[in-house]
C-alpha cells in the first residue's frame, strides 16, 4: 500500500493530476499507520497480520 501510494503520488505530481496526488497521499498515510500498528504487534480490525 505504501509503494502504491508513492507511485500515485509521483504520477500525480508529474502528470499534474490532483486526484492521483490526493489518492497517493491517502494511501501513503493509511499504509504507514497499518505498518506502524503491525510492527508494534497491535491487532487491526481483529487481524494481527496483514499479508
């Protein structure tokens, strides 16, 4: 999710498309939050691991 967010962020910036840039930022933030919660061992939505 983080990688997809970065790709969309870069594509939105290069192609000057605001929607891609906004979706990229949202995916980057959500991916980072899930990564942090998973790394500290806290279950998210009843699941300890996200594959």
